[in-house]
C-alpha cells in the first residue's frame, strides 16, 4: 500500500532521482512466530487484536541499524492519539536526516513497544482508520516536498497555504472570462507591486472566511 502510493507523481520521481529515499518494512518479517503472527488478544479483555512488542521492536532495531552514524533521527507513531499534523510540524520534521514512521494496525500496538521506540505521536485528524499506512503516506508526502530539489523551486511551497500562517490567495489562469466570471483586472495589469498587495489582502480575507482559527493562533503566538 505504502510504496504503491509513494512511487507515483512528484514523490515517486523524487525517489527515483535520489532526492529522497523511501523504504517500507513489513513487521511480519521480524516475528518469531512460525505462523508469522504479529498480534494477540489484549490483556484485560476487549475487542480486537493488539500488535505484540517483539516484532515491532525488532523491526525498529533493524531499521535503526541502517541509519548512518551521526544522522539525526526521529521516530513517529501515526495515531489518532497524537498531536494534529500541521505545516509547522512538517517543517520541523523535514530538518531531520531520517524519519522512521511506525504504522499501527488492528487495535494498535503494545504500549511497551511505543515507550521504547516512538519519539512522538502524530495524527492527521480526529477520526480512526483501519491502519496507519495512509497517514504515513500523508506525512511522507508533506515532508518530502520541503526537501531541496523535490519541487522546482522553494517558491512552490514558501507562498502557498499555511506556509506563513495564512491560506493562499485565489489563483486564475486562461481564459480571462469563463461562464461569465472574469479574472480580477489587477492580475492582468502587469503591475507586480499592486498584484502582491492584492494577493496579501485576498489571502487574509480567505483565511478570515474559511479558517479564522489560524488568525487567532497567529495572534496568540504574537502575544507570547
């Protein structure tokens, strides 16, 4: 599932060209159970199955052993228990040399394994999925596009939504009029200073209309 998603489009091309390196590891390959089981019933009862600590920790140890000496490493557990993923967190994670992303399944993972290997928990939203693979793909995509050379230019992400705490301004392309709706005249003027001012104004207006919470957060950060 993971490599099927991450081998396509921009991220796939970045991996093929060596800008980033993505590896997927099957935790089943590290179980000591002859039937390749990685889960068991939880102590204390309850529905579902829980991933055992041994295969998780052995897989982590094997992956960790491949990381070059001196490289900065962060292990992230994808879980609805985690802090919500934000662009600020994406930028922070992009500064590590290596990310190890742990995906839960079934009812999750034995807490001892998490205590031993996970540096932090991250959630992509307040809802529950069948596993952590799709959230892991989201995290890899978001972080990878900030790596030098993955996108054509840093401007591709420096001026987009959330990069500066605001949503991105509206954008338009040809034709100049479509179904009676015209492109704002300022964008056709060629006056770059006025265009930039219009974009700043529209970005704030869009944020106030669609995500006023972002403005409140920015004001609170400013007070701190």
